[in-house]
C-alpha cells in the first residue's frame, strides 16, 4: 500500500519535472495566434485598418479589439481566411473599405526635389534616395500602400496599376454554363 | 521482344494523321517578315541584344539567355530588325509579349559558324553550346535542353527518345523520323554521352510503321550499340514523358520526383536532331518541322523558319475560306491562337485550321453525374471528378490534396466525360490561382521582413541618438569641471555662444532629458539584447556602412555648391 503510494508520488514528481522542464525549454515566444493572423494579412503595411501596420492589427484582432473586415488590401479572400482561422462568421467590408486593384508607386524623377519625406514614410524601405538627390522606387519591393503619396510636397508620386502580362496572367473561371436538362 | 508495360487509363481519339503524311517535308519559303518572340522557352525571357534598324545575319543571337534557366533566340534568316516591341504571341492568354520583328533581305546569309566533335569536348562546353544555340525541348514543353543534360556517371541508365507523338493530327516527328533518322540517332549519341546513359530506348507508337522502319534501319546502318527502337501501343497520351517511361521501362515516376532520380531521362526525337545540328555544325535552332493540317487543301509538313507568321504558313497549305481559328498543337492540348499574325515558335509542332464543321462548338456542359469515367482514363491516376468539384468550388487546398499538380492537362478526362464538362479549363484555372497565391505569399513575406527590419532600425537609431547626446553632455560637464571660469565656450554648436548661468541650467535640463531618453531607449528594445556574435557582427557591419554613408553625406553637405537639379 505504502509502496504503491510512493510509486505514484514518484511518477507524479517525475512527470511534473518533465512538464516543468518542457515549459521552460519549449517556451513559445510571442503569441502564436498573433503570428498566425499576421501570416494571413497581406503585409501591405498601409494602415488602412486603423493600426500602424499589419502586426498591430493582428494583435488587435487577437485581443478581440478589432473586427476582421478592416483590411482592404486583403480583399474578401482575406476576410474569409481570417474567419476560417478564428472560427467566426464572415463579415463583409464596411463603408468605404473596398479593396482596390494592385498598384505600385512611381516617382516622377524629373519633379522629385530630394526632400526624403517619402523615404521616411515607406514602411518597407522600398524607396532609395538621399537628401537633395533624386529618389526612386524599387517596384519589386513596393507593397502599394500609398503612404508615400501624401508626404510628397511636390506631388510627384503616383500609383501605377500592375498590368497583366504573360508571367502573371491567370486563367479565368470557366464560364460555360451548366444547364439543366428539362425534365420530361 | 522487350516486355512492355502499361500506364493507367488512356483514350483512343481519331488520329487524323494520314492526311499530312502523304508528301515529304517541304521547305517553307522565307516569309515577308518574321515575328520572333523572345520568350519561346521555359524560364527567363531572353534579353534583346540588337537594335531597331540593325542588319542581322542568319543564326545571329538576337536575344541572349538571362539567368540560369533560359535559352538564346536567333535571327532565323538575314535581314533588318524593324521593331522590338510587344506583339501577340502563341499563348493561352492572348496577351502580347516582347518580340523582335525582322524583315528578311532574301539573301539568307549565314553568320560564321562551326561545330565541334562532341567526343572531344567538355560536357560543360557542350551544355554551353546548347544554351547558346537555343536548343529546347521540341515536344512542346520547350524546356532548355542544357538544363536537362546535367548528369554524372551511374546516375542515368536509360535515355528515352520520345517519338510516340500521341496527339491526333500531329505528324511532324513522324516525318522527321522517316526522313532524318540518322541525324536523330547521332543526336541521341551526343545526349547519351552527356548523360552517361547506358542504353537508348526509342519509343514510337505503332501507328507509324514507316518511321519505325526508318529508325530501325538507321540503328543498324550506323551500328549504334545498346539502342533499340520500340513500337509502343497507340494510346493517348502515351507520348507524355511519364507515360512513355512507364511503358518502356516499367518505372513509375512518382509525383514530385524527377525521372532522372529514377535513372531515366527523356528527350523528344526532334530535340535530339537539333542537338546534333547545333553541336556538330554549330547551327542554332532556327527552324522546325510544323504540321499544317485540318481545314486545308493539302495538309503537309513544312520546315518553317521560327517567327514565320502563321497566316503565311497556312496559306502555303491552302487554308480554306471557312476557317474560323488556328489551333497551335493538337486538338486535345492545343492553344487557340489569338491571331494569324503570331510567329511560329519552338513549341509550334502543328497548326490545325479549325472550322465549325471540323470542330463543332461543344454542347453545353451538364452537371457531373459522378460516373467516374474520367477517373478510368486519367493517365495520372487522379480523381478528375473530385478535382473538378474542388476547382469549381475554389477549394484550392483540397484540390492540391487530390494532387492537382500531377495533372498533365492531357484532356483525356474531358474527352470521355458524358456531361461534356470542360474539365481541363477548371484545372488550369485552379492551378493559376494557386500560383498567384504563392506569389502573393512570397511578396507578403518579403514585405513583412523588410517592415520588421525597418522598425528595428528606427528603434536602434533612436537609441544611438540618445547615446550620442548623453556622451556630448558628459563631455561638456567634464569640460565645465576642468575650467569652471567660462571664458570661451568649447561646446557644440547647439548651445549659444555666451555661457551664462542660465545656459548651464538649460544644459543640465538637457542632460537630464537626454539621460531619461537614453534610459527609456535602452529599456525598450529587446531586439538588441542578447545577440549572438553573428548578429552582432552583422550589426557592426551595417553600422560601418552607415557611418561611411553618413560621412559621405556630411561631406556633401559641407560642399557649398548648390545641389544639382536633375537633368532635364
Ligand atoms: S489594412 Fe494595411 S496595415 Fe492593415 S492589415 Fe491590411 S495591409 Fe496591413
Ligand atoms: S514606395 Fe510608397 S506605396 Fe510603395 S511601399 Fe513604399 S510607401 Fe508604400
Ligand atoms: S466523366 Fe464527367 S460526369 Fe463522369 S464523373 Fe467525370 S466529370 Fe463527372
Ligand atoms: S487532364 Fe488531368 S485529370 Fe484529366 S485525364 Fe489528363 S491528367 Fe487526368
């Protein structure tokens, strides 16, 4: 009887130690839910959701402070993914938060005065330039967030829609109608 | 007799091959202009290296290969470059792509060229020659051949030459084998050498007895050892690489595995022919055999210069008036051409002139009755009805689980479907959606990384600034202590010149603020604590670079010259 008791106590201590050890050893850094939400967000870092970037929005969603329909660049597809991830209902976009076509920023290099204001605004460092030097945008790194447009004092930045070419062209959804044969 | 194996499924569409094999291959005349796309191969588009107005010679490179996976593009004849711009090309999208337009001068003047003896040439050099000669897979996949011929000893046992040509209407390989068997086999020897392969198996569907006989005769005539011509049963899509390998060797190439890992590599017969011409004579890929058939007066195979407008080509065969579209490739997997002005490319094995009579519009699709006939014929052993269902519902994750990417888009499923559902269109739609998503995800990852780096940088710059300030203050205090009588002020510029008690007070306040800032800054960022030496080294390196830039900037600032405005 006593022996059995000791055995049980021994086992529980051992397992407790293992659990305690693994809690330290395999500690999860950060909030995994935030990471998961952040992975779904498009990383445009535009702030249209009302938060200063995708990660803060992800944190707000994780805390339950923000709804899932606030990210226009993510599109409806993005809302669906968030709804799936969080196990909540799909919510359509609110007023004035419709998704736009993808675009990249373009600096009119003749007009640029080299003020560096856009450079400071770009969340992904997609603009190269230095004080009093002409600035330009690395198109492949621009997320199309439009944050550089407002600060420019000479309005030389415009958004250029990304055109369709052979490399990014997609097949259309087949539109051949499936007809019902009239029942006789 | 070698035992043959079977692949799953397959269908027997009407072959329509007899029409175009009655007459030998004819040489198509030099057309009035050539529209040569710079992206005729899998991989990166070739970069134009000629100027508008420049005279080029036959065989001269007009597009150089860019990056690892790419191939050169050449002028098919001598003439003048009249444009380098976006032109319609033979692509499902119907979108334009960069093309070089060439006006031939009719002289057909070759650039200086010479070949090598492949037995006395390094393999890397041979591969380089193939790349520079623009040799790509001519079976339709147009994969650069140099990239397919990497190997080492004992890796590849079997080289399979694909002469099956299973798709209806197409006879270009058939005619090539009948007429140029010797060169095909010599090319196979070059490939065998490159791959260190032991045996060469040539698979030809048994509906091409003349081609089989010609190839067998060539094997005997030239005494090729360990080379065998094998008649395989006619069954669509028996010319798929995986299917032919299965039939000839019994090897099942699993999904996501390259056949080279199983010891087999597969080349099209026409590719082998071009390999021979390119290596031995230094002739780049400038022309190919194209079957012109369908709604024409006399269907025939032509040797056509790459870039020849389809209009001019079909006129040779006498395209009938009621032709409503051109199909490039076969009826099962072909591309509807957006216009007759597109140029013949390396992938153009066949042009079918279509008429409503020949290809009546498909009846409207009916709902899937889950008869699984499609699954019975699918050579990739998929469940087409499930793939259809998931693609239609845009449930792409599920479609991938059902191995959507193993589908070779052969169209056998759609061919047998009693409900006439355009199944392949759904698969193509789903595939391109999934690719798009992958591109988006990659872009998002890049943006996330760059954004996080930026945040880290800003944080660190803040901290550095605070530290600098603190240090300055310390130095100032020390200076004060050393010379309490403030005669001259050696302090930095931001303090006013005359030092009075008020000023020192202000200075103290500043110092306090700076200290508080420094404290706040050191307390906040976690990302610069406990760094690995590697990270520290990285940071140090970045700092050094930044210091240099700062120095340059300060020099530039010190210059009293007004900033140069941008050139008009
Ligand atoms: S709205 Fe902009 S910042 Fe907010 S989550 Fe979407 S992409 Fe990110
Ligand atoms: S360049 Fe402009 S639009 Fe593009 S990511 Fe930077 S701030 Fe956004
Ligand atoms: S053959 Fe057509 S109807 Fe039959 S299961 Fe396949 S998709 Fe459905
Ligand atoms: S098109 Fe795809 S799914 Fe249909 S039979 Fe061919 S491989 Fe199978």
